[in-house]
């Protein structure tokens, strides 16, 4: 079995230091891969019930930070050795 870690690329935790720290720690702990969300835009308002949260609301709002997935993965690949 191979295990991976989701990188923090949305919301207040999204930033180069947090992303790199997460990727390096995943690599140190022996995880096989890191991944990230490819949602670079969200609707400003969602009227329907969101099934992935207890409140029914989307956790990350459209106006919060979003890191570009290709730039972020390039950054992580340049700074890690083994993690995919």
C-alpha cells in the first residue's frame, strides 16, 4: 500500500512555508506521495447543501488564498528528494 499527504493549498494555511514544511515532513515520515487540490476557483456563493461538512457550507471561501497547483508542485519537487 502507498500512502500520501494532502498539501495545504487553500485558505489561511496556504503558503510556501506551510506547503514545503508539510512536504518535507511527509518525506521524512516515509510517505510515498503528496497531492493537492486542483480547484483554483470556487463559486462566490453556494446555495445548495454541501455534503462534506457538518454545517452544509463549503469550508473554504472563494476570496481566500489558493495556490496554483502546477507552480506549487514544481516548488515541492525542487525541494524534496523522494516523495512523489
